[in-house]
C-alpha cells in the first residue's frame, strides 16, 4: 500500500480508532475465503492495478473511470464507525470522496432510482471464487437507492490509515456507507449501473430472511440468529476491555440520514 | 486366514497415566486460547473467537468419543480406556463454551440469554445438547456404571443425539455452511450410521477369521 494524501473532514467522531492491524487482518471478504484471517492471508496474488470502473445504465454520459482519475478526485479522510451485521464494530479512518461526485460526472437520468454495484470476478486471483465450494454467488453485487448513494456520507474509499487500500480491504476502490451494515460496503468495484429497479444484492439472495436490501444498522431489528442490540468494539484489549456497547440506530448517523426513511416501516424494510 | 496386524500396544502399567495425560493435553487448547484472549492476542472479536474455539473442540471430543467403538471394530485398536476422558473433555468444553457465551459475551444479561435460548433455534439445539450431556457426565464413573447396570448403556446412547445436536448447532451458527461444517456433519453421520451396521459387520468378520484378531492380540 502506497501513501495517500487526504484532507481532514468534519465527519470524524470523537472515538478511538481501531488499530490498523485489526482493520487489515480481521475481514469479511468471502472472495478470499470465509474465515476472518483468510482475506489477509489469501489476497497476495490479487492485482489491484491497472483498474477501472465502468459506469453505465440510466445516465446521460456513460463512461469508464481509470484508477488514476478516481485518485484525482479531492480526497478526504473520513473517520467512520463500521458496524458489521455479525455484531462487531470498528472505527476506521477511510480516505475517499463522495460517490455523488462521481455520479455527477455521468449525469444520471431522471428515471434512475437505484444504483447497482458489482465486484470484480477473478477466480484465478480470488480463491474463494474458485473450486468446488462456493459460499456465495459471484460476482458480489450490492445496491443503494439513488438518494442513499448521493448522500454526503456515502463515499468511494481508496485508502485507509493514510495509505491506499490493501487487497483484503477491497483494493483498489470500495463503497463505504457508514449507517448500514458492513456487507453493503461492496469491495473491489468494477461496475456501477444506474437503474429504475431495486437491484439484487448478494446476501439477500443468499439468505433473504436474514439480510434485507436496506440493511440499515438497527438495534430494534434482530438478525434471526442473534441480537443486534449491542456490538463488540474490536481491538479494545482482549476479554476484559469492556468493549461491548449499545448499537445505535443508523449506527449513530441518524441525525444525518433518518430523513431518508421518513414514513418507512424499517422492520419490514430491514 | 487373514490376520490384521495389531498396533503396538501400550504396556498395561502406563494405561492409567496415559488417561491422565489425555486430560492434561486435552485442556491445552482452552488454556492457551484463554491466555491469548485475556492478553489481547486473539485477532478481532476475541470473545467470539474464544467461544468458537471452545465449541469446536467440544465437537471434536464428541467425534473422538464416538470413534472409539468403530476404531475397535474396524482396526482392532482398543482405546476404550480413553472414552470416558474424551466424553468428559467434551462436557467440560461445552461448559466453558456456554460460560463464555454467558459471562464474557452476554455479561450475564439473563433476559437476553433466556430469549436467545428460547427464540433462536441453533441456540435451542445447542442448549438441548448441553442439558443432555449433564446426566452423562454425572454418571461417568465406575460407581454409576455398577449401579445402573444395563440402564447405563441405554442412558449413554444419548451421546448419539448430543453429537448430532452439536454438529447441527455448529452448521446453523455460521452465515454460510462451508466445507468445515459439512465435514463435521459427515463425520457424525458416519459414526452414527456405523451403530446399526455394527452387529452385522462383527458377525461377518467373526465368520471370516474366527474371532476378531485383536481379541487374540491382547
């Protein structure tokens, strides 16, 4: 990972950062294996350069963005809480830029209502995508409503801890939506498509009763197999660090994003 | 006449000591895992990692317990003397697994724990396995075997249900059932299926070679 410069941003909570070794060694990235240590261990042969993202669908000017163009957006450091659907959390200093700035460049049509994302498919470089056992359908796909995608908190991240992303964190470019469970933050993106239909999402296809399209962090809606009321903050000193804390609605970003869901039943749209 | 070569037998005078050695070695994963977790050396979610480590070893000891009989039937390896230790190790690992869940994971928040056990099928199944293990652990002594006679054998057939519950609990606990869960389910299935096949196999082998060779090897 190379050094990456960024400007500070106002989106920075007064919370201790999760140690870099935990952020880069405790990952869910099933393309490299299902254990938390697999992504760091098995992503060595993945090639994050050259890279480009194709942006198409309901846009006036579809085009591709090379990684150099993405790096040329004004980059900010955004310190966000990250709440995994498995009831653990981290605080991560991302480097990136608002997705809205990229969407502006392709001029979404008035008919576009959703944004669909797709991860790269490279079975030769991603061992989880190859072989007899495939934990999920590939490529990994995710989606947001257009207003969620345009929200100022939603970023495309190119780095963390002052460096470009490591392969296990979704190099070279990934989505970060801090008020949603971590699995919405699709990694190693190659395609972004504007559409008028709610796009399919990988975990929803895999287990529709457990993972919804919205996947907003919500302590009042349990996962069928575990409670979402509390979370364990990673990297706070082993067993006795007192690291279990209450989970906040929208992961603590309710003031900024709750209005997006005004009038919606968030229990039905989990 | 086929003679199955007997593996070198441990001299009888070491039998007792070897059982105690098994207990000592058997607790190493828990002790080492606890040390790593307490000193902040388990990666990521240390409590969950430790909880899963204990659960996995409990399942391993259950599988090992159920393997003793087929090992003897098929290969003439008589490790019956280790079966009680393996079963009790499984029991103590389940106790530690549940204690970790209750104390370290849930901070003794009993309403949540009770709700978990009642409402979440994989936890209900795991808990049922734990409860069934308790009478088996309590009767894992010579006095109970003498006292209960043939009822002891019937009671300890619960081990089959417990192992199945353990494997299902493991498979249902993960987000995606992968090779590791399938391997444990497969092992438990094979070990359980062996039980109804066993009398016929032993009869067939007696007809082939007179008596099982290991009986003569003693």
